[in-house]
């Protein structure tokens, strides 16, 4: 249950952060959710990873479908993956998901470590 809550909360906070912050603002959202929703580090990573993979993939598809994937196809050609806009969207979603997963895991680790003097 915590996994689903963390996933949905990360998606919502990352979307809101994307409206007001630079592209890396979603990492802050994932970190905060990893800090607030207490889970093991692996599950926290998976929640952050899943959240941002889905969010970034949907947003990339939404933006790219507005121009029939013309720009995404050209960028994919520049990167050497052919005229495959879908593969470009998956690669970018994977990179964003890794960043969010590690941010959420960092938040989980910060919560689990006691502070000693």
C-alpha cells in the first residue's frame, strides 16, 4: 500500500515541480516522497523509478504527438537510433526514472539513518 501511495504522490509532486522548476525538479519531489513515505530503500527506488518512468513517458508522448513525432524522429536520427521516436521516448523516460529512483532511495536512506554525535 505504501508503494502505491509513494508512486502516486511522486507522480503528482513531480508533475507540479515540472511546472515551476527546471527539468531536475522531479528529483526533489522523489527525494521528498522517499523521505516522507517510510519504505525500504529498494522499494523506495522502485516507486521513484516507476513513477517517473510512467510520467516522463506519458508527457513525452503527449508533447511529441502534437507534431506527429516529427521533431522526436529528427532528434532520434541525430542520436543515431534511426527515425524511432518511441525508442527515444523510452530512453529519456529511463534516464529520468533512474534519477528519480536514486533520489527516492537517498531520501529513504536519510530517514533510516539515526543521527549520532
